[in-house]
C-alpha cells in the first residue's frame, strides 16, 4: 500500500512534494547520473533489455490491477519481455524509456505465451512449433529454441564454433546475423542499418523527444567478450583468451571495427534525441569475473575505452551505460577508467557486490543503474513486506547523494507475484 492506502500507484511526471524542486523525468535521471541529488530516486523499467518485465508477469500484473485495455506486446522475443504501456509508466513513476518504444514497424500478430495467456508478437518472426518446443529461424537458419516448460529462447547457432573459424573471419558481418541476439531483433532494428531504416529510427526518436519528458536510452550493444562467446561458444572463447590470444584479439579488433562503423551510421542521425547509449558485455559470474583484472585491463579495457571515447568525442552530452551481470567489483576500477558513466544491473547477490561496499568504493565515480531488488530470491519468493524492506534498504544506500537509478537487479521474471511488483515500486517511491 502507498501512504494514502491505495492499491495502485498514481505518479505524475513531475513531483511537487514539500521542499523539493520540480523535476521532469529526464531531469531526474540526468541529475542522478551526474551525481546530483534528484527530487526522488529515478525509476526505470524497460529502458533496456535487462530492466524489463516478462510478458507472463506483465499479464498477471494487469489482471491484478484490473487493467483490461491495451496490448501485451513482446518486443524482446528472446527474453519474452513486454513493452510497458503508458499505464505502467505512469503508475510506477518510470523515468526512462527505450528508444525503440512503440516503434512503427510492419505489425503485430496474436500469439500465446508459455502459460497460455495472450500477447502480440512481431510479425516478421519466422516461428515454428514442434510438439512442445518453439523454434525461430532467420533466413532458414535455426537461431533459437524455447523448450517446453521454459519462458525464454536459447541460442542454437554458434557460427564460429568450428576449428577453422579463423579462416572465415572475413565473413564476420554476415554470420553475426545467425546469432540469436541479432537473428531475433527488437522491432527498431528488424530492418537493420539500411539508410531508409536509419531515417525511420531518427524520425521516431525525434517524435519521442517531442512527446515525452522521460530520458531516452538507445541500445548500441557493441559487446566484445559476449560476442566472442556468441560466435565461438563460451568454452571455446575462454580457451582462446587463455591459449590463443592473438586470434582472440584479432576477433575482438574486427568486432571493434564493426561496432564503430555502426556508431557512425546511427549516432549522427539520433544523438540529439537521446540521453544515454547502452553497451553490453556480461563479464561476471556469481563468484567473480570470467577473467582476471589483469586480462580485462590488457585485452578488453583498451577496446572498451576506444568505443566509449569514440562516442563521447563526437557526442559529448551522451552518457555511456554498460550492462554487465555478475560479480564484477574487481573489474570496476578498470571499467571506470575505460570511461563508462553507468553500470548495470548491479547484481547485489553476487560475491563482493554488497550495496554498501559498492557505494563506498565506487559511488563517486560511476552511477549504479539497478541493484534495487534481488531478482533471484527476494522478488520472486519474498512476501510483499520483505520485498519492501529489502528495496528501501538498497534504495537508501545506493541513492544517497545521487548516482543511482532504481531498477531491480534484472528483468522481472514470469514467476514474480503481481503483489510483489506493486510492493517493489511503492517501496522505491515512498518512505
């Protein structure tokens, strides 16, 4: 319950609580990222593909709140994430949005989620069902499978997993499309980086900026370590890094070239309409990074710095956001040195990722976007009261003095009770 005893939240775009200045959502986000104290903690759900809500949980929440209008649209089909509708943004005080929000593409078609509840799927997807499993293809290549009883698609194609992969390195731009994350794109990128589609993206973002006061985040991806694992498979690429470093670095250099070329195609058209650009690279496991700090500093940090510097040199106002799951405290000094402004998802249940420690050691130098609620145990299994106590504790630690945007550690998954979703946001917004 909120302080008024109401079941659902009603939050206007601005706040006028006693003693606070009026802030738009965008101003609130930018204040926090610039380590200034905002009028309240900024909130995110769905500004990027690891801060969202799975469509099954979204449908249950709508039923719980009595929302009978609108559409549950699965814009991230790999993770089965719903695009938050306006009622969600308004009810839960959401201050940031994905640049691809409501992007006009060819259309949506009716589909059933794994629990049988209805949704809409992008109509460009080549979906096929065999017994209880769903498969998705890109140009007749099987790129993903959702096994019966699961709620997400898994990768099925690793185009460079063979021993002769290095002889085919010149095929990199083409084979990247057979990896699930590129083969099942969100609507904004379904038609790639053609000049016509880039202009459509620019027109869309211009419209968003004119009609929204929320901060806008543009996903650039630009993964390095992860693309190595997507292309070679996790086991192979880890062996490459340890035992065949020249080949691993050659692949990474090709990826940097590809990413920079992508930046130069899209950013000149859209940079004036976005506030944050999101890069990704899951560098951590539960108990530590995938690599030593020395290996990160020698191999990945210079290339991350190249990407970040390229963005900021051309577009100094943009804030650069890195998504990296896991225990990465040992890498954070080097991530900060690479120039990143924001780190997400702040996996507080992993080793050495306690909120108080992170805030003390790194809170002056980087913004924590996430870490508001553990999504492995507390959010799906706790009571609403336990969720609220946990959220308020994390909010107060990470939010002190700015440098914090509230989001759960990762996506709100299908099994999370709707009561806990409501409790999550009420605790974030209210004392």
